[in-house]
C-alpha cells in the first residue's frame, strides 16, 4: 500500500561546464538520507542544465544500497556541458 512506502527525489551534479570527451564516464553519488529497510527501486535520468541544445548522455546505475545510489554518465558526443542526474528512489522505510 502506498502509505507504507518512502519516496526520495533529488539530483546529483555530474559536470559543471567542463569540456568532456566522447566516451568519458563521469561518476555520481547520491545519498538517500535516512535510508530504506531494503535497497529501493531507483531511476536516474540526465538533466541538461546548460550548454548544448541537445545532449547524448547515458546514465548507468552501478549500485544501489539502503543508503545511497552510485553510477556513471557516459557522453556520446564531446562538448561543454552542465549536467545533473535526476534521481527518484521508492522503497520501504526503515
């Protein structure tokens, strides 16, 4: 039931206007605050904050624990980007 779930949302800054080469991975980490009883279901999507009008980036979640989310963003095209990763975690609270 929905009342028995906890939802955490936020973002992690990946790059703030630096030049990125194609294929270069940049790591991100996001704390889930109080945490969850079990590892939650997590989605992560790129947010183009500033720079090119379009961005060729893929987000890969490497690990999800009860306390954090870690991953990498891979860029398909070189350029200067300001990119964040939007994160939503849904799970059972502690």
